[in-house]
C-alpha cells in the first residue's frame, strides 16, 4: 500500500466515524434548496479530511464539494466528496459515503470510497486491482441488458429531468431492474463490485465520481465520461461491466 492510498483510507475512516456518530441526530442546515441540502457536517467532514491529507502532504492541492485549496505548483490534487448522498443522510436513509481520490497531472492514481453504515471500504490504485474490505472485486458477468440491474442518477434541472426520464423509461423496458439510489460514488462502487451492471448519470461533478471511476476501471469495467450536455461545467457518465455490448446501451444512453 503506497503512502497516498494509506492517507486516503485513514481520512475516509476518520470522516466516516464523524458522520456515523451524527447519523439520526439533529443536524445544522447551512442551506436548503428545492432539491438539495447543504449541511454544516459536510463542511466539517471535508475540513477533517483536508487537514489529515495536508498534514501529510502540505504541498498538495484540494478540489472538494465544500471548497478547494489550489496550488498551481503541484502536480497532485485530492478530489473529495465529504458526504456523497447528503439528502439520504439528512433523512436518516443509511445510503451515503465518503469519496476521496488523488489525481497526478490529471490522472486518477488512488481512490477510496467508504460507507460507514455498512463498514464497507473500497480502494484501488492505478494499474492494480479494486478491493472491498481488502478482498479483490470485479464487475458482473452479465452480457445482456435484459439480465442487468442499472442505477440512474438524475439532477433536478428541467433539461435533466426530461432526458433522465427518457433514459429511465427505456431502462424499465429493457433492463431486469432499475434503481435510483442517491449516491453517485456508491453507484460506481456497486458497479465495481458487481452489484450493479451499469450506472448512468448526465450531470455530475468530479468529486462525485473520481474515486469510483478508478474502482470501475481496476475492477474490469468500462466508462464513458464527457462534458454534460444538460448542465454546463458538469460531466456525463456511463459506467458498465464492459461485457454488455455498448450498442445495447446506445438506445438508452446516446
């Protein structure tokens, strides 16, 4: 285990303990929008992660949902989502996680995702295998969309709702089952573990997916990532096991 992965795992566990201890308790809401919630605990979780990482690597940069620490002189950047699935967390739905990745010159080299409620810790290093609680994992063996369970993420802009509902309708017809879980990072971790056969979302941020992208790659899956066509500045993601023919997905995800 390299020093960067070791630091990511330690920070994920520490943040996981923090948010697990506050689960189900009264929470301070920093801002509340029509379809989203920002918690004071999001900020505290990211501050904890940032402090732990910069204590070890003070020259590194930080890109996070709750703010960034830029450093143009470094080639290393940590990409952090301190609570991915905040709305689930706020409503005491135990499906959320911490996501931490490290990029070197833009390439993701380390990834860790921690679900503190199930005590499930995923990790991967570039060029290696993906692991769940230190056991190797791989993507599913499904070869046809009709055999698959697919998760769909959907932001709440009007354009995204129209596109997302179209994708969801196709999935209801063609896939065995479709799900909307509320955590992009866990969706990707589940693809890497073979729990889902694919994950689709048209509007996400790098901090939502960076660690999961590495997990899926290291677990033998495939990804298509492009600038979002429905929300400027965000990304469109298709992750799947690589065994289902991409052409089967084109009607669902053009």
